[in-house]
C-alpha cells in the first residue's frame, strides 16, 4: 500500500502538463530536459514544460535541473541531473524537448576563449561532440527531438550581454545538426525578445520571467502541433 502511494506521488510530481485531453491513442508523451531556463517557475507549475503540456494536451515529464551542463564529469551529481544527458529516462516518448550549453559557456569559460569547450559540445559542422551524441541517443528511442535555444539579452543591463556572439555560434552549429535529421527540430528564441523589453526576463536578466516561459512554451507547442 505504501509503495503504491509513493509511486502515485512520484507520478503526480513528474507529470507536469497533462490536461486530461486524449486522442484515440492517448495523450502525447513528452519528456523535457535541460537547465534553469527550462526549470524556471516549476514550483508554481508555470514553467516551460507546464506551458507545453497545456498547449498540446500532453503528459509532460520534466527532468530539467537548474545549473545543469552538457559537459559535467562528476558521477553522483551528474546522475542526479546536473549532466543533461543523464536526465533522460526511458519511456514511450513521442517528443523529447531539451536545451543546454549556456552554463558551459557562461559559467565554464565566462563566454571568453570558449572555442575548445564549444568544440567539445558541438563542432562547426554540427556533426560531432557531446550535443550530437546526446541528440542521436534521444532519437534512437524513436522520439522527435526539439532542441531549444536561449533567450537573448534585450540590451539593457544583462550579465549575459557579453555572451551574445558565443550564443549565436552555438545555436548556428545546433541548427546544422537539426538540418541533418528530419526528426530533430531547432527552436530559436533569437527574435523573441524585442530590443529594450525587459519583460521576458526575470529580475536577474538571465532567466525567463513568467511571460518569457509562457512565450517559449507556446513557441515549442507550435512546432509540436505542426
């Protein structure tokens, strides 16, 4: 009895977006992975995964962890989710939505002299590196994969302003990876924030505000609907 109760609680905690609507084959099954951009506002159930679930009437299991990186070598905390690839859990996923790489650049090398780390994550051709390796493993499950880019600084006092060039390069490489597989979709957020508009960012001017999370989730939902 206690075991069944515990499993029921775990299920309710992980299923963040199921609205109850179902198709003939049941609701879409979506796994979300990533860092704090994905995880922001999860406590209030208004994070990006929650928005996706409502937008497409899906059951969404969110495994994202704040501070997670693409390159993370500590085994215990890595297996707890700080290594984004290790956030994956087996399931009958229709879609897997993932983001990552920002912490590797911003925290790992201060968005300066990041060529070596960038190449470890993904090469210029988009064919090799930790990100392509992860995406190929996710695709091997049969799921469609969406890789989500990052919010851009609106140019008004953001600490990530200096990361603009590195962020653009990272996402250029990811878009090449997506172009090589029809089952991989890159969702860019480069044009989401109007210049000078602080409302898409939280007070730290790094993470998304509630408005930003809602806009990102809706943009991802549009891709899934298509």
